[in-house]
C-alpha cells in the first residue's frame, strides 16, 4: 500500500470504530434487517475509502455518514425495483419462452451494471438515456424536456450508450 494511503485508511478506521455501530443501528431502523444494515454500513465506509475521503476533514461525521448511507439505500432500492420489474415481466411470459435461471441472473446483473453506470453520469445524460430507451421519446422530444438542443441530446445518448456498452463488455 502506498504511504499516502495510510493516513486516510487510519482515519477511516477511527471513524469506523467511533461511528460504525451507530450507523448500523441507524440503517437497521430504516431497512428492518440486521444483515442488510451491516452490509450497507460496510458499503458506506468502503465508498469513503474509494473516494479517498479523509475522515479528519469530515466536520459532522454522523450526518455525513447518514447522507452517504441514504444514497446507498436509494441505489439499493432502485436496483430492487429494477430487478422486480424484470422478474414480473418474465413471469408474464409463457413458461416455454421464459429464459433459463442462468440467463435471468445474467440479465439482472447486466441491468445492475447499467444502473451503476447511469448513476455516475451527469443528470442530463442519464435522463436522456432513460427517456430514449424506456419512454422511447425522439431526440426532439427529449431536447424539449431537457431544455436543450437535439445535437446535445445526440451527444448525451452517444456518451451514455458508449459507457453502458463498455461496462457490459468488461
């Protein structure tokens, strides 16, 4: 591990020791599941490590951790909705047309990858992608909704499609 990462890791460990149990309790009250709360708390601290956020720079640790955890809860909820919608659509298919359980799992994982990619995109790029692919709006209709030009919409969709395809190819 590079020397410059040690202070961040040490600071984060201290933050975890001081506030980890509180965060798990806070999450448990929201999700109603001890194991899910523990996973989300761990993901919260991992996201800080990924960002190389210096724990000593955090002025109000509990509100900060709650904000990060809320974002992770929203992502988790959105992924669950996506998975549920996909599985409900599959349930409507005749049994002989339904994909195998392996194919279903691969599709859910692909949807989750796309969701993660979209989450990292600027809001207008993400919204243009969703309007084009889920609502099936034209470039002109998307441009009107976003208050931008059709050439910008084309650029947004090119970027979003490229990033989604790259994520799925790796």
